[in-house]
C-alpha cells in the first residue's frame, strides 16, 4: 500500500534537499583559501540558477549566510 505524501513530508524533504546543497557549499568554502569569496560566487550562482524559484533561492542563501557567519567563513579571520 502506497502512502500519500503529506504537506509536512514534502516540506521536510524540500528543506532537507536545500540544506544539503547549502552544507556542500559551506564545506567547500571551508576548504577554500578565500571562503567569503567562494560563498559570494556561489550565492550569485544560486541567484541565477533559481531565477524562477525565489522562495528556494531565498531559503538557500539565508541558510548559507547564517551558517557561514556561525562558522566564521565571512570575516577576514583567515587573512
């Protein structure tokens, strides 16, 4: 018997998929010699790739920026 997807289940998968993308950007940025530049270039790519999906682009960019700030990837700490 197949279960009918619920709105909550779809929303959870949607968030999970976007968060996985965001975590990949963050891990690559952490390995980069210039993480803030790497992140800014990826945010521009996200803006272009999700041009017709502003909700997803906003969620993903906010996720990346929040966690990058928490991890110290946006400042000049690697200077």
